[in-house]
């Protein structure tokens, strides 16, 4: 691949090898890049003009490169199971509810440039109605939204001064890359008490068309979740109860248990 890069650089008056390394590392760090974001724009257009090179580069280190030019985003999806992020149950349920909201907006023709809009109040109402479970407390919700935002699944807006706890959310089209196609079945499975007794895990895989498929299987080995730091005893107790529930796997890259990986374009 070093020869390929040298040929590209030799034909280009705009880019250097360091630009390719920076773009690759930004993809590894953020997982998804958007043309509309100022901090992503330069890397996005570099990669989009050299798709074959970056496809081969990430393929060589075990990633699938995806590019959706109509929706102006690109990203990488893990292939090996060891790269999957393990989500806690409340995180999995909220992610599935976000996908549900995205599909509802699509059916209502309320999606603009691939993006759908909602709010935390609407999201939590759906969560409660679909799961029949207690909603995450405010601290826990902020933690989960921060996780999804870091991976580019959602973007948080500024809440109204009259309703500061109701945060506007923009759902990005990558939600369809990281959440399985049969998400309704997954949602029902995770809400099923029998499945929870079996400590169900959500195993996500991708087919050749980058369409997510999944199955729920029992597991006897589930890692203990880390507690959420919180000074409020009531919220801490609630968070610990949620974290004690089964975890699921997703195709979000795991940044909680390992340092970010860096790649040198070659």
C-alpha cells in the first residue's frame, strides 16, 4: 500500500502523506465523518476522493469502510467480534428506541438530508411505552447520550430555557448502520423477562451489503459493568441497578476499555 500512496501523492498537488494519516486516524477516532461538520470536512473530502485506497487500507486492518455520498457521511464498521463495544441494557434499549424514532420519521416523510429530529422527552416517552421499564435518571441519560454523540449517532442541541431538561436531538443516518434491521424483534427480546433471565446478548454482524443482522443468544459469561460516579445516593442506586443488567454487543467501536487505535497510511 506504500506504493499506492506514493503514486497518489505523486499525482496530487493538494495532499501529502501526513494528510492521509490524519484522515485515517480521524476515522478511527470518530468512527463516522460528516461533510457538513467543519471539523470533519477536510478529511471527509480527502477520503471521498480516494475511496479505493481507504477501503483497502481499512480492509487490511480488519474494518469495513462505508460511504454514503447521498447522505454525506462515511464510516468504518468492525469485523472482528473483539472490536465490538459491549453496551449495557439501558444503552441498548435507548439505541433501539432511537432507531424506532428514525423509522417513524422516515415513514412520516420527516427526514431531511438523512437526518431526523426528536427530543429527550419524546425519546423517554417511547422508551417507557415500549419497554415498560423505568426510564434512566437524568445523570445516566446524559452519560448515554454522550456515548452515542461521541460516535456520531446523534447530535445534541441547546434546550429551551423554559424546558432545560428536554434536549433537542438530531438522529444521524448512521443509526441504520449500527442498529440491526430486525430491531423490533431485538427490542422485544431485550424487554422479555425470560430473555433477561438467560442474560441475553445481542450479537451483531454485517453482511456483504453492509446490512446489519443479529440474533439473541444466551450467555453465561457477562462482564460486570462499571458504576456511574454520582454524588446523589438515589441516582447512584438507580444507576447501579441499571448497570447490573445484561450487556449487549454493538458495532460501535469500543473506546471505554482500550485506547484509540492509530494508523499510519502506507
